C-alpha cells in the first residue's frame, strides 16, 4: 500500500503553490480516504477462537451456577463495571 508522491519545485514557483500541488496530488491518489476507511476496521476473529471463548464462558457459568446452588457463592458479589 506504499505510494510515493513526489513533487519538484519549478523555476518560478512559490512555496505555497508547491504545497497546493502536493496536497492536490495526495487527494487524487486517495491515500487519505484509504487510511480513514481502515482506521476503525476490526479484524474478525477466527471461528475456532470464537468457539473456544464461548465454551470457556459456558463452562464458567456452569461452575458458578453449581457453586450458587451449593450455597458457596453469592451472585450479588459478582457485579462488573465501575464503582
């Protein structure tokens, strides 16, 4: 995805005009749009990873339910989030 944009200064060209030409070339190349579109994209996890995480979560819930039935764990103590 590396794109090199090069702009050389002409003989009677001002610095502002050079910057203007450079920004125009960058906009035409579409680099900024590509970067902005990929900025917040999150890669999808593999199916195996999702299954393993789900199995772990289900096993943890099963153990917690068993402990709750035996009276060894209180559900009100396991609150998540900020205080």
